[in-house]
């Protein structure tokens, strides 16, 4: 059984109220007495009740975090960044995965409301107007990461995906590639559109046409969808000399298909991903990718949300803050190389 304040009071030979005041730093209790009681409480293994403390302060000291898939390593690093920012704040997190399921999303919102979370970070998922309105109705502040939802939010952190896609495409063009394919995720909404836009801008700046048959979109961004997209490209009469994938997971799937077909990477086809998940450095060959600073994005989102909770504004003093845009950097590895026409 957990140790209670009554247990400590009995062991110390004092009243329940004296123990409670001592543990809460009440100045009415002499410091010597309070220190002795705190030491005894620690020795007995007493843990204060977060629920009881929440009733007094009207705060749960818990933040809700919603992601699309908990098994996606991208979100693992974002969540780590959130936890980094919460160190020493007394806050913990409640992480839930929507799996692109509206009914599951509704259940998550209800659970967050019931647990009285102090704020919510929506992490790169499509989030309905109805459910965001429910959070607002509960009086829960929201910060969104890489917003894909059908509404704008006053407080959000986003990665500059247009810039990142331009950098990847420009790198491939510099290597001499002109027939470049893009495998995207139609479920990713704005993010996918921005990466296609960056791809098209870089191609246009180089005076290169974008062949519509080389732009493939799939219903998701897992390894399996990368396999699916790559198999679609293999049905074309002429294989592209370079492929840019929506993320590293899709690039890993594409790489598997190319290797199974005996197509050398990067000798015959250069391949690039996006996000720089930890696996990307350990494929054979290691993936060229765009390093999205996932932990920084997570920590900035948490910092912004804490500001909203504590002050009703973001940490920079703005009651309404436009999207804070963060840029990553290109990481060139072994999966891309100079183009040489095949004989």
C-alpha cells in the first residue's frame, strides 16, 4: 500500500495537518520540524499525489501529444525533443496515436479532456475541425507541429519542406540527373504538397521539365508504400536516373525493390530520402537525406505550449504567434552519385 500523510503523522507523532503543511512548505511550521518530517517522508517512501495536487492548483502537470503513428521513428525523436524541454518543469506527457482513424482521434480528445491535460501538441497529423473545437471548448491550449489540418492554428512549429525539397532536388541536378522521380504520400496533405512544390521549383530553376509520370503518390509513407511506389516506377519504359522519396522509410522500401531487381544504387539509380531518421545512416548504401531537426521541433513546440499555459501567450510575449519555421540541412551519403549514361 502507498504511504499516506496519515502514516507519516503516526510515525512522527504529530497531526495530519502538521505533516501536510510541512510537505507543502507552509511557513507556520518551524523549519527544523518541517525538515525532520520531509526526511521521514522520504525514508518511508512517500510520494505526493499528482491528482490531489492538481485539484488544488487546477493543473494536472500533464501535456497531451497526438501523433499519427507511434511506430514511426520520426515521431520518436519529436517526442524526445518534447521530453527534453520538459526536464525540470514537473510536467509529464500522455502520448496517443491516431492511426489516421477519426473515431480513435475522437477517443483521444475525450481522454485528454477527462484527464484534464494542461495543453496539447498535435504532431504532424490531419486533425478535424470538430475535434480541435472540442479541445478549445475544454479550454485546452494547442500547439501544432507541421500542421496538416483543415484549419489554421495561432501557435505552430513547422519545418520548411519547400526549402528541404529544393535542396534535395538541387543536389541531384548538380550530380547531372535530369530525369528525376518523386515518390510522395497523398495522406500527408500540406507537407506532401510543399515537398512537390520544392521539387518542381528546383527543376524549373534548372530549366528541366517535370514529367507527370515520374510523380507517384501512395496512400501513406511507410516502407511498404515505398515498395509500392518503386514498383510503379519500374513499370515505366524508361527508369529515372534519380528518385527523391517523401521520407526515409519510403526510400528504404524503394531501395529494397531496386536491390531485388539487381539495379545498382547509386551506380544506376541515385536515391534520396527525407527526415534523417536514425535508420537512414545504416542502410547499404547509407541514404542521402534531408536532416529535419526533429528534437528541436519537439522542444520548441513544448516551450511554446508551456508559455501559453503559464502566461496565456508564447515565450516571446505574443498572444498570437504565426507559424515558427525551422530549417534543416542536406546530408549527402552514399546513395547518390554523379550521373553517367548507361550504355
